[in-house]
C-alpha cells in the first residue's frame, strides 16, 4: 500500500468476541486507509464488521470483544502513532479532540438527563479548557482596565487562573458545586455558551439559544443528530468517524444531514470515515470506498471505479442487487456465514459464482490490482 | 404536560386508592364473627347477657355499606377505635400519635444509611461485575436479607449488651429517661437526638444515639439487599446504553463516565424504590422495635397482635396504608421531577 | 392433527424456552453461590424426608405435635423452664419441655409445606388475575391493578397479622337451601391463608408485565392471525415463555414466606401450641430471651437453634433465586 499522506491506516486488524455461543471472528485482518481531506465510505451488509472496525480506531470495542492484533496508524502532531499501542491517558486526550465519533440513533447516544448545553460544554471543557479560560480571563482583565469590573473581579480572575493552570483542581471542582460560588463562573459560562451557539448555527440550527436548554428527547431525530455532530466537531478534530449516522432517520431528514455533512466537508476539508450500508449515500458523499464482507475488506477503490468497474464478485453482486425500475429484482444467493465457525479460505466462497477450488482452501490477500484499486480475491493474483 | 398538571392528576388518583385502602381494612374487621365484634362495645356485665341487644344497638348486622359509611365517618373524625390492649385503654389514635416520634427517629437515621450505603455498594458491584467485590457485596446482602430480624437483633443484643456494655435496648437509659420527662426538658421535636442538643444537654443526644445503634444495624443489614440489587441492575443497564459510548468517545475518564453519566440515569429507579422502602420499613420495625423494647408504633402493633387487640392492629394497618399511599405519591412526583422525560414528555 | 404434529408444534413453541433454560443452567452451574444454595436446599429436603427416622414420633399420635420430654415413656414433663441440651435431647427443650430437636426436624417439613402451599396458591391466583389483566388490558386491567395496588399498600406482615386475628376458625362457605358447607381451620391454616392473601399481588404484577411484553411479540401475532383461540394462545404460547421470571420469584418467595411465618410466630401468631413449626419454637422462646449483662446466653438454645434453621433454609432459597435472577437479567439484555 502506498502511504501517501495517509491520515489513518488500519493494517491486518483482527478482533474477536468471546461469547457464550463461541468465539466470533468479527474482524479477520481488516486493511484500509484514509487520506487527509477525503471521505472514505465503508459499506457492507449488517454484521460484516464495519461498525466494529470504526469502534476499533478509538479502542471503543465493548467486551467481550478483544482487539487481538493489528495496527491502527494515525497521524497526529508528533507524527504517526499506532493507536493500539498507546495508553489510556493518551487515548483519552485524543478522543473528542483529534478523532471524534458519531453514532446511529442520536437520541439513544445522548444522555437523557442532561441538556444539550451540558453535554456540549462537557467536551469543550475537556479539550478546550485552557483556551476558554484564557478568553474569560482576558474578558475580566479588559473589564478591570476599563473600570467596568465589579468588586468580585479579582476573585474571578484568581478563579480562572487556577482553572487554567490546574484543570483538575479539586478545590475548584468542589467550589463549583456551591451555587453562590458558581456565579464566579459566569464569564466562563458566557464564553461556553457563545461557543455552543456558534457551533449550533454552523449546523444550521434555527434557534440555538432555545435548543441549548432542551433535553435530548425534546429534539427531533434530525436536530438531535445535528447536536451530536456539533458535539463531535466542537474541538476541531482531524478525523470524524461516522457510524451509520443517518440510518435511523426519515428520508427527508437523511437528506438534510447529508447536505450538512457535505457542507462541513467543503468548509473544513474534514477527513471522514463514513460507515453505511447505503450505496446511494456512498455515491453522494465519498471519494473512496471500502467494501466489507464477513469481517474483511474485499475491495477498496475510488467511488467511480467501484461503481463502473467492480472487481470483487461480492461488490458486483451487491451492485446488481440494487433495485432498478424495469429490471428484475436480483438478490445475492445464500446468506452471510456465521462468524463463529467461519468458512476456511475466502469467506465468500459459498455464495460466489466464480469460486474455484483454491477459494475453499486459501484466503486471498488484499492486493493492488490497478492503480489505487485493491481487491481481495483469487481472481486477481498479484504481487504484494 | 407540566409538572403541576402531573401533580394534580396524581393527587386525584390518590382518592380512590385511599377509599380502597379503607375498604380493605374495614372488610377485614367485618370478617370477625359478629358476636366477638359486639364484645368490643361491652362495658359492663349486664351488656354481656344481652349481646343481641348490643348487636342491634350498634347496628352490627346492618348491610355492609351502612356499616362502612358509619365507620368511615368515625375514621374521618379521627376516631380509630379503642384499644384495650397495648394502648392501655386509650383511643387507638392517641396511642399511635404518642409513639410516632420514636419510630420516626429510627427511620430518620436508618433510611439514609440504607439508601446511601446501598447505592454505593450497588455501583461498585455493577462496575466491577463478576469480580471479588461484586461477589462479596451480593453474598453479604443476601445473607442479610435471609436473616430473621428477631434473631439478628437478639444476637446483637447478646453480644453488644450482654457481653459488652456498649449498646443497650430501649430508647434511653434510666437517667436520661427521667430527665427528658422532667420539667427541665422541653421536647421540641420528640426526637431525643435533636432535642438533646436543642436543650443544651448533649449527653441526652449521645445516650439516644447509643440506643439507636443496634436497631439501625439490624434494619440496615436486612433491608440493604433490596437497594443494592436494584442499583446494581439499574447501573448495569445504564452502562450498556449508547450515551455511555458517546461519553467515552468524548475522552472522559472512566470515573467520570460512571459517576456523571451512568449513575445519574441509574439512580432514577433507585430513588423511587427508596421512597417505597422507607414506607415499607414498617415490616422490619414491628419486629425490631419489639426486640429492642423501643417504644414506637411497630412495638405497639406487635403488642396489639400478641394481645389480640384487633382495633389497635386495624388502626395501625390503616395508618400504614395511608402513609404508603402518600409515600407512593411523593415518590411519583419526585420521579417526574428528576427524570425530564416524564416531566416534559 | 396427529399426535406427532401436536408434539412438533408444542416443541416449536417452547423451543426458545428450552434453549434459554439450558443457558440458565449453564450459568447457574458456574456460580459457586448458587451451587451452595442448591446444596442447602437439597440438605433440607433430605432432612425433611428423614424426619420420621431422625425424630421418631410416638405411634398413634399426630407426628406434627411436638413431644414433650418423657412423653414417649409415658411420663410427660410439664416444667415451664427450658432445659439445656442433654443426652437424648440434643437440642434441649423449650418452655413446657417440648423437645427442640423434634420440633426443629419436623419443623422442616412444615416449613416446606408452608412455603410451597403459599407460593403455589399465590401463583395460581396471581397468574389467573395477572394473565387476564395483562392479556385483555383496558378497564379490566385498570380495575385489577387498582385492587392489587391497594393490597400492596399494606406492609405484608401487618396485613397478615390483621387477617389472622380477624379470621374466624369456622367458615361457612355457602348456604344452599338447608345445606351449608362449613370448614374448620386450624391456626396453621389461618397463617397459610393470611400469607396467601398477602402474597398474590406481587405475582400478579410480574405476570401481567410479562404477558404484556410477550403479547406484542411476533410469534403471538402470527398464532393469532392463524386463528388460535385466546385460551389456547395463552396456554400454548404465552405462558411457557413467562416461566422464568415466575421461577425466580417463586424460589425467592419461599424464603420470604418462611421468614414472615417465623416473624408471625415470634409475635405469637402462628401454628397452634405445640405444633412442630419453627415459628412455634420461636414463640415458645419469647419469654426466655433473657439478656442480662454478664450472662447473655443463659437460654441460648431456645432461640438460636430455631434461628439457625430458619436462617439457613431461607439463605439456601435466596441464593438459588438470586442466581436465577442474575442469569435472567443479562439474558434479557443479550436479546
């Protein structure tokens, strides 16, 4: 693989789930890469492992899942690191700041007992605390100089300086619980609110001040997802991972969100990993596509290439099965194999019309068959 | 619907429930053979001979609804009947009222212990699921739940009063008892722990506390299992929800995720349960107060049962039923207040 | 429909239930606590079965009436003061010289009887009312639930106490013409009835909840669409799948019921005097809980031995029920 300005590259990722029914070989050596500023679509049927792959980047795979081996290389300020080798503290500093993730059902993924403001300010204070405290400090100092400050100003200044210097200060945390002392936080609160309003406006929300004070269940699906996106982008991440964010929404709302994502893409030149089962969305949004089947990436190419010249039998079958007016309805024969005792060799072998004897024995490797077009299939032998 | 509308609607529901409660208590009293019921009205020997006359005089064979109506009228006037037994020949209501402060004091001190300790253990159990702390907590709380309360009380008394002179039974020692009933002591609240301080006599408060220790231990040991169990499963459920993943994806530390996000949501059913727990502590109190000779309404009920004093038992049952209905009401309102989904939904 | 077809159909509808059962058994076996609980329950079952051997009754006498010291030899002792354990009376005697060993061993049988009778009858009532309420919903449901709530508004112990005290010992069930059916109830029967009256509401709520949950599941809709009658639906499809929560409740309840019965016994409400029942043993001990500073364990055997029996018995059932419950919880989530 040519690693030209790769922001993210996943190599040979193997993930297993140890369940009561057996060991589920969820990811069988997944390979893909994402360049800076591009949107990579990850498509596949339910159960193909696309969600697990997206969760693995931030090591959020829930138990009984275990990331057995592989590499997840990400380029941050200091260069390329293998996220799988980093400690919890490093990962925490990355999550929400360098890499953000949004999920499927927005109202299930927002905490029902906290307001929109509470939840967005949480991530702001987590990663942009210094900047916001500094702004508040500057605001106080400006007021003090211009004589607009009140008697509490020096106290507030001391307060923010402490918060700025020692974010984990227990004293501050404790004091903030006392209602009267919380007034000292006023200016910081103002900064935060301002920031949130700005974010929500960016998302195309009509009435940010009102929405800020609402609870998740009061929002419609589309609004909730916008809040989620706002929260994810609040700290300016380099990479956004979107795990089927429009799947559960109304078609019209889906369109709105897709438009929003497109806008944001253009504005911020974001790098996005977009997981979906909807080929239509992929055609709309993505530059490159990774097609997944039964825990493997079977084809990886430009979106045009995939649609015009699908190489892998599964991709072909997938495209053929898209219902078109005037054409007979075609589906792929057979069912997705159980991943507890996956078939040996290529996992598509029992449904593949091109299968040969080799496919039953040996698993093919992902090779570059044409320029920037990778396929994992014995039909295309190639060097590595 | 707003919170106010919800409260009003809930309040309205209370009325039929209260009627139902009173009906049930009355129905139980009607189960008793009419002759025995007549005995309650007998005040002298002559009446004993003329039971039939007593029965017709007090309308004891009248249709159910007539008798119920009469009885209800009396109850609403505050007349819960007459207790010949533990109330020592006094109106049931009076007997109850004088004993409520003692029971309230026990409840006041044990409820927070049970609830807070239960929540803490439940969270720990859920977070460290299937590890040592989980097994120990669950085992200890099951053991507590399985212990007969009277046995535990007796054992504790044997050790901590019989062997070691630390925690005596009853409510106060004899010196304190004389003092609080003297003219030098003003019973502001009826709760000796507080009144002691209010009167400037700390030693009374300390004495009262000393007598409270064992009953509180008994009640906690037995009741905590319920809170731990519900908290644990509620916590496990919350931890499996989507917003937990979001919280982790934001970069929050494990502690924050547990305490700030999961626990808040998990507490909701536990809080409502706690309300019911407090009301349901009656069961435990009946036995516990008896074992420790604590002069509260639980003890009263127990003595009434032993002496087969039906008016007292029924009066107490009615009283508990009413308390429970209002506790339920309070808890429902609290629930609506805490969970924005109910409030604004 | 042939027998084979019927069997096949039955197996299909309980198929999911059976595989769930296997899963539960697997998980339960993994937990040391539940194994311990089962061991305790088995121990008591054995004890109950061996009662006639361990504590031989006197021929011609109701074995459930506890023998006094010397009664078998024809010279019963009526001394009111309990005597400590000696040769031949390993647990000593309680007030009135009742043999504590005899009382506790035969009391095991009584405990099982009380627990099982009350649970089974409460269950039947609870299922009947809960199923009707849950399945038909609407006004029926509202009415029944209100009624259930009202009973639940009372602390169980209190209500049981009240019922026991109020219940006459002779019931006239009905009068038809010149015929009437009167029943005599013993004190123990009154306890059972009181506990049943207090116990059924909890089952009703759970069962109603389960039925409402299952009512909307696909296989029920399918069966209905294929013309299954309501009753058949209930018995064949709905009930088998509600079995597990019921199992849990029942096993936990046996413990709670025995505890309540013992608590009632402590208050003097319980089986008739001299009956072989743990609660009775406790009742007899009440006057001897003498805790004097310096000599607290003077009559330790009268209340500690029955106490151990009750505690261990209840513990066994609780451990078992708790293990079941813990397995069921994640299973539901697993779905």
